[in-house]
C-alpha cells in the first residue's frame, strides 16, 4: 500500500461515508481486506463461472475479514519467506577463491570453485578467500621511495651504524582455513613479522655488507626467516619474494658517507693498479731468473764437458808420449806452430842455412787463384785473357827448401784433420 493510496488514513470506511485524508495511520482491517480480496480473485475458481449480468460492482462480492482468508494469506507469505530463506544459501566460488563454510561460527568444510549451497543464515555462513592473488606489504615507505617511514626504515647494524632500508614483501595464501581462523589482522601480522626478521638479519651483519655486496643475501635470508615465523604461528601465508628497494645511510650523514665511499674506491683502485704492476713485473723477473739458471746450467755442463774432453785428450797424448817422447814432442811443437802461424802472411827462412833462396809471393798467388776461382762461374765458359792469367812457375825454379816446407805443412794439415775427425 503506497502513501498515495486514497484509502491511506481511513478508519472504518468501506468506500462510503466521510473521507478524512491525512487523519492518522491506515486502517489495518481494511488492508487485510484488500489483500484477501486480491488473493481470492486469483485462486477462487467460482469467480470465473459467476454471474456476468448486472453492473461491475456485483463481480466483487464483499469479502468478510475472517480467519479462513487470513490464514491463507499468512501461509502463502510464510512459504514465500521460506523459499527466499532457503535460496539465500546458494553462493558462487570463483576459480581463484576457496570457500570456507561456518556452522554457528565453527569451521564446517572447505568448498572448491563453482556454485555451492549451504544451510541459510543463521545456521551456516561462508567466507570467500582469494588464494591466487599476490599481495604486497611495503616496509619503510608508502607508495614511492620518497615517502619514507623512518620508524620502520631505520635499523642498527652489527658495527653500530644506522642505515635506512626500504623493502617490499610479496605474499599469498596457501591455507584458507588457517588464514581465516588463526589471523585477526593478516596484513599487520605480515608487516610485523617482516620488520622483525629484517631487523634481526641486519643486526647480525656489517654496514658495508648490507649496503653493497650482501643486499641480495639479506633479502633471501629475510624471506626464509619470515616464512619460518609465519609457519610457527600457523597463519596459512606463503612468502613469495622480498625485494630490497633502497638501502643507504641516513640523510644527516650522507655527505660524510659519500666521502668514505670515495676513499674506499680510491684504495681499491690503487690496490688494483699495484696488483696489475706486480702481475707485469713478477712474471718477467721469474722468466729472467729461469733463463739465467738455464744459461748457468748450460755453461756448467759445457765447462765440465770441455774439461773432461781436455783431460781425456791429455791422457791420450800422455800415453803416446810415454811410447815415443821425442816424436810426440816434435808433433806437439809443429801443431802448435801451425796454429800460431796459420793466420799470418809472413815467411820464415833459415838464415843459418847456406844457398840461395828464391822468395815467392805465395800469399799473393793464393789470393789471385782464389779470385780467379770465384770469377770462373760468373764468366761462364769464357777464358781469361793472357794478361790476367797467373804466370806459371816452373818446378825447377822452386828451391828444395820451399818444396820441403810445403810438403811438411801439407802432412801436418792432414794429420790435424785426421785428429779432429777422430
């Protein structure tokens, strides 16, 4: 019944009599009559075969407000309410969700994705938990790195230095039952566990390790420690990844820290330069040392071999000397003189001897003969002119002393070659 109904506010009137709109609340009896009339017009079969004559007012006989009609309307209304109440037990679980059914607030069962039904409220209720969505918690900042939260970011290291760390934790659910029943505020629990774990790890390491070479290791250790704590509390939460967004000293000491970092870099650079110089010099020195050692070893072996050869030759000469001392002495003398005068162009003559000595320029003749021999291949088959030919020397003109001397020298040369070959 709407507020614009002309019967709103009428009391005890069936349509006739005085109408007093806006004189008070509607008449409940009249409302029930109207409801029973409408329901009777729908379900009463006798109305379809009734009298069709007379005016239209006769088609609606007055219905009395009695228990029969009242009971029928209440039953239909109660049936409708029961149907709606039972239909309220249907619910849909998405593919990324899991349903948790509660019976009087106690865990009853878990449901998979699809259309599900449970007993309506207040007997049973359900909660939908998203288990595939990745959630993120930010520690030390909010939104961007510029929006710092110093209360969470400032931490103390093992060497009593203060650093500013900002990191993010990504997590999702692996057990919806534990998540629903063992956590009152899951996001706050994850944040507190993450802050506790990172403070413990940072407090056990040096400042340089946390800021530089150990950033990834700190994140890995923090994720492991957080998972252990969450599993101990049975939160049903699985840590996916811990990402270090920023790690630096506080802004108040940033300039001094930059100077210290530059000094450390200069130290490392100088160490690298010294190491490079050492790598260049040390191998060369080792190579030179090895070469000198090898040369010394070769010289030692050569001297030893020479000494052993000289000793062996001396023993052989001594043996021959013991057999014929005079012959051996003369031979040694001649060999020595041959070696001494082998490279000189001087001619020795016996001044004490008598007779004439014809001096021949043997060195000049030998040089001319060598030049002619070298020029012969170049000239081919051409003969030398008579002027260029060396003058023949008659054998009768060579004194016997020179011939004897040449023969002796030839014999000594052959002997020396024979000894060298042996």
